[in-house]
C-alpha cells in the first residue's frame, strides 16, 4: 500500500464507521477504485484501522463511560452475540465475505430500502415515550446485539444494524445512535484484537507504519464524523442514508462492477 492509498482508506473509514452506510463496504469499494488488490494485509488493514475510529468514541464518551456504571453490563450484554459468532466464523468472514464487491453492493441496496421502510413505519407509529439508554433491560440489549451480528456481512453496516435494533426495542433515534457508538467499542476492539492475534506475524515494518498512519487518520476523521452525526440526527431521519446507499449501489453496479 502507498501512503496515498493509506490516507484515502483511513479517511473513508473514519467518516463511515458510525454512519449507517457500512464502513467495511466503503473500504472494499474504494479499494477497488484505487486498484488495490484484496491481499491478506489489505483485509487486515481494513479491520485494524477501525480501532482508530473507535478511540474517537472513547475520547468523546469517556466521562459518560466512567460515570455511568450501569452502561457496562448493557453494552457487554449487547456485545455477546457478535463475540461468539465473530469468533466462530472469523475465517469464513475474512476469506469469503470481506473483499467481495458483489456482496457489498447487494447489502447496500437492500439495507437502503430497509432504512427507508423503517422510517415510514416509525412516522406512522408516532411513539410518545421513547426509552433512554439507562432504561434498557438486558433482554433488549441482547436483541440489539443480535441485530449487530447481521453486519458481519460487508455492506450491511454495523451502525445501521444497531440503530435499527435500538429503535425496534423503543430507543429514540438519537439514543439508538449513541448506543451504537458505545457498542462499537468492545465490538471493534475485539475484531481488531482477533485479527492482530491471527495476522501480526505476517506484518512487515512498512506494514506497521501504514497501520499506525491509518489509526491516526481514522481517529481524527471519526471524531469529526461522530460529532456531526449527533447533531444531524436531532433533526433528520435515516431516509437520507437509505437513499444514499441505494444510489451508491446502483452507480457501482452499472459503471464500476
């Protein structure tokens, strides 16, 4: 990987990690645009730089994570399904799913439609009393965690899956977004740790430099994206992201596939 490719991929990761548009899917599509082969290192790079994005959440929500001890069991409960399925299917996911543009495009398209449908349903329901994160029961947390496991398919989007899961158990849109941020911390830390454990011996000195650069850039761009998304979701729906996903999938399928 060149420095230019590393910078571009890291910016894309940071911006898209917490938006419901699939960071992994975008990394795969951008890698294709950059004519970057999906080598084992590139696949590991796309996983590991997510840790930089996650650190942005840790920094922004550090006080909340430290002060509110009730958050830990909720987040950890939601993390359990992904921990189990991710560990069991690690080889399958990395070998057959990550790096597959066709799977990404199909997932982006279907996911976009589902986001739009969800918004229409929520508008009709008009829930008056949304739950706060602190009011979530462990069963609801587990259901959100189960929703997150679907995002192991590239293009689905971990953020989209957890936001939809959160809203389906009664969280407001903004609270669902914030819970998605918090759940990303153990999920992505575990994914990064597992990949490092499996692949670190194959990294060269140059690879480590690229990973370090990617970590820093994804952290900075993710911090900006998270702050923007919190403000955006106060007055906007998920429909915008749904439309974007559909357009992106169609454009890539017609012109670039």
